[in-house]
């Protein structure tokens, strides 16, 4: 949506028993930094390794072990901030967030509360052609992940896997600008898309590499506008945080349930308690986890083992110069250069791998035709076979070869679909297959004219009908295509049929 104007979507309104209510949502996204080693140690971040095999002395909090900052993780955080048009803080600092949990060996988490590395930015969330929500980013800070407690391996004991301990996370905190469940899911999707384009997080929600904490509150119509005018949070309702969401569908369902739960409490004259809740997808409900902690509950203080982090503007500028083309810019280019619709451009830029595949097919060719073949033929077949673009049996070069044959007039659209099926199931060079199997389109007007004469001579009654009703001329085109085995050039057939019938 680069350099395009857009309308802001209307907020979601939920009808209670007595009043109408509006949703207000803010999100904290925990994105695992794409890095081979952890934030403060050289231990591997490999997913799926044997439990407790990726643990250094630093991660295990052995006495005398000191953290050492991973410069690449800092670079990834800066890259993310630049991709979100955010302010980069040349001076930041790490704090200790103190709490006890079995999978946190130090008894504290190293995070950034007071001086984060990235300041305010924004994300434009597309909600339809010409409609988008601008979500303001408040901050991005670096922190280390905790380990994982496992409770279902033994009826009497819990186990701890420290492999994730110390893995670098970016916590991306939004303002309460999201106004509905669909917007919340779309925001996570857009943020994931940008991170994947940047290469700073792989966005794998199944592996826990992208998790969302969702803050939900409700207010009466008009209250949100008063908050926007004054930035006074008292105009908004009390928020509850739903922790560790890793599914777009569950995020939407959890917000719907939580909003209705709060509305029921308020309409019955009760008070919503600020707390942290968990979502149970089996019961489709949220349940209380703990009362919401504030900063003072964690006894934050500057980490004495880490000096303030100072970076140079020249280094930030170098990172900025290396940024790839991001989704909004690429989408705008596809629409401008190839004449694609908003929808088609959105589909092709949804995943970085899809965009790269399309670029390879479209290079030096008709972009619109390339888009049609990628979206309609390739995607349809991949979905049927439960493949994605990364496991496509048809390479960009092969699909581009099919598009070339159509453009040159060597094959018709119908033959192209047969050729695509052969390439998809058997492989091979499209041009060679067309030659070897005699699939080349008949463009010799003499041969086509002979076929038209044959069909007309065999169907005098149909000739009379077509001359009385020119729309029936298409029947002759179909018959000629059948006689020629679908190889005749359809346009040439149509032109000759009309001429022979005197239409």
C-alpha cells in the first residue's frame, strides 16, 4: 500500500444485552530472532535437538559465567526496526526482570524495559482493497527466552528442557490501535510477512518462533475517540492479557470470547479485573492464569553484567541500505508494472518465497499472464496435492517456458493446460515435450480452412441456424477444434468460420 491512500475500517461492534460495545486490542509479539546462536552465548538455536543439548554454562547460570552480547542479534533487531519505519535508539540498555520459574535457571530474565533498542514505528494492515488499519508500534526490545517445562511425560514429575533458554527474542509492542478479531489476526499475519521478508524471524508459529500476547478490553462507542484525543487510558476499559497465542484462528476466537465475557461482567454491574488469562481451544474459553503484574512486581534494575549498548549511526545506515524490497512496496510495483489487481498482487506477495517464484516466471515475460498461471494453475494444483511453493514440482523456468510457448502462438490455452499437467507429473522441458509429442498448435490457415469446410459441409442445417443467429457460430469453432485435436489456433478458427458463414 505504498503511496496509496486508504480508508480506516470501522471498529467491531458487539451487541450486549443492554448496550453496544467496541473492542480495543493491543498486542505484544514475541518473535524469535533468526540467528544460529543465542543472545548472550554461543549455544546453538537449532529446533528439535535432544533436550538440554543446546545449553552453555551461561544458559545454565553456572557461577562466574557472564553474558556476552551477540552482535548479529542486535543487527537483526535494528533491521526489524528499520523495516517497521521505527526510530532506532543509538543507546539502549539491558535490565534484569526478576522472577522464579524452574525453566529460568538464573532466576531472572535479561530484557530491556527502560531503554529499548527500537522506538516508535508502524505497520499498515490491509483489510481489503483501499481499506487498511495503521497500527502504531510503541517499542521493540531484545530479551532472552526461557526454557520449557514439560508436564505430560510422567504422572508424578515435571521435566525441564533448557534448549530455548537464552534464545534471542524481539518483543514488538503495539499501541491499542486494533479494533477487532479479524484485524488482530491480520496484524499478526502482516508483521510475520514483514519479518520473513527482512529475514529476521522465520515466523514459524508451530515451533513457537512467533507468539502473541493479546490485550483485550471493551468500551462504549465514542470512548475510544476520547482516548485518541487525550491519550488518557481512563476512557478505555480494563484490559486482560491472553498469553502465548500461536494460531491466527485461535487469536480471533479468544478475542471474541474474552470480549463477551467482559461485556457480561460490566452489564451485570461488575468490574473487570486486570489479569493474565490463557485460552483453551478445546472449550473455546479463556481462564484466569494470574493477576496482571506491573513493572515493580518484577523488581527491574539495570543488569550489572552488561554495559549500555551503544551503536553508531553509520552502522544503522549500512543496515538500512541493505534492506530488501518489502511487501507493500513490492505489491505496489506489481500493480503498477504488471497491471495486476490488488487481490492478485496481495496473493503473490503474501510469502517471500511466492514473490521470488513469481519474479522468476515474470522476468522478461508478460507479467499478467505469468501471474494468471502462478495463481490459477500452479497454486490450484499445489493446494490439491498439499504442496507449497517451496516443494513445487514445476520450477519457475518450466512454468516460464509454458508461458513463452503460449506467447509465441506455438500452443493454445487448452494445450498449455495439458502441457502443464505433463510437466507437473513427469517433468521435462516444455518446448521439447511439445515437439516430441506433436502438441504444436496448427497455425497454417490452409489446414484450418480445410477443417472448417469439412465441418460446414457436414452440417447444413446448423449453417442455416448460425446464419439466422450469429451466436451459434461458436458451435462450429468447437467442432473444428475437436477435428484438429485442439491444436488449431482458436482465433484463426473463429475468423475463418465467421468468414465462411458470411457473418
